[in-house]
């Protein structure tokens, strides 16, 4: 009887926590279909799709959406390719200084963005990369590589080198072995760094505010800032339904990518945890 009571208590706590963390998502979904949303959960009396029209017509959201998709996708490709090759090289490199190099790379991740903001701004200005896709993509890529190289290197360590040696004995080249044997096995780990890199570039907002002034290059996080700044900060002027609609478009690509790659993502995270 006591065990049953403990089990009921555990389920009750779990359900309470689940409901608590689901409330923001519920508010977001309901506010999207409410012409005059409030800062609390309210079921719309007359559900409408007018907010979708307003976001694209009045706030030029299509430009923000395209910029975010383009920058995040290119960043993901660059990060995934570079981190995979660098992680594989570190995994197969045998040296007494290997751990020192790996931890030195990981240490770069501990440097906060705010501490490097002025040097990044000066560097981008000197290289004439401000207000450009290239500057934003390169900064995003460089910022994510330290941690993701370390992460994928841990996954490559779980792949036995004997598989590659057997392929070499059969006459396979190094590149063919890498891309036909090692990389397919490493798909879960690659999926992890691909999703993490896309999410980081998609949600980054500070560097956009610093490096991008042109309206036609702004991304979705900047759209939130512009919308709130334009509408003012008072309770009366705050258009919650507009922000909620932007938030829905902000979440959808992340959810779609996760649903497509969730099998590889779970395997990759479990592989890293086991390592």
C-alpha cells in the first residue's frame, strides 16, 4: 500500500511539472488565433488567422524568416562538415598532448560572448564583413566549433579503428573509408551536432543586434526586438498576438528538424552519454 502511494505521488509530481512547463506553449498556441491576445491564457472567442496576415504584411516577416533559414542552414552545413573532420582527426591522432589540445579547444567555449563582443565587432568592421551574411555565418561557425568538435570527437572514439584498418587492407583509400564506413556509422553523432548548430544559429540574437544594421539582413530574433520596440513597452501597446505568431514560426523549424532526425539524435546523445 505504501509503495502504491509513493508511485501515485511520483506520477502526480510528474504531471504537475509537465503541466507547468506546457503552459507557455498553450498560451502561444491560443494567442496565435486570438485577434486581441492577453498576457495570460485565454481561449479566443472568435478564432482568426488575421495574425498570420499581419505578421507578413505589416512586419516584413518573410524577410526575417528567409534570412534565418539561410544563415542557420549554411552555418549548420559548415559546422557539421568542419567539426566532423576535426573530431575524426583528433579521435584517431595518438599523442601525449592530445588531451591537452582537446581541453584547450573546449576551454574556448567557456569565454562568454559579451567578453568578445568588441573584438568581434572590430574584426568584422576591419574585414568589411558587417551587414553581410558571410560575417554572421563565419562568427556563428567559429563560436560553435570548440564544443561541437569535442562532442563529435567523443563519439568517434566509440568507433573501433580496426574497421578502418580492415578496409585499408582491402585496398580502400583513406577518404573512401572515411565517407563510406566511418561517417555512416557516425550518423547519430553528426545528427546531434547538426541540430545543435542549427538551433544555436537560429536562436542567436546578441550578435545580430551588434553586426547587422540593414533591415533586409535581419533574422527572426531581431524581428522580436523590432516588433516590441515599435509597439512600445506599455501594457496597452503590447501586441501579444503578434509576438506569439512570430514565436510560432520561430519554433516550427526546430520542431520539424527534431522530428525528422530524432532517432539519430537520441542515439547520438545516448552514445555520448555512454562514452
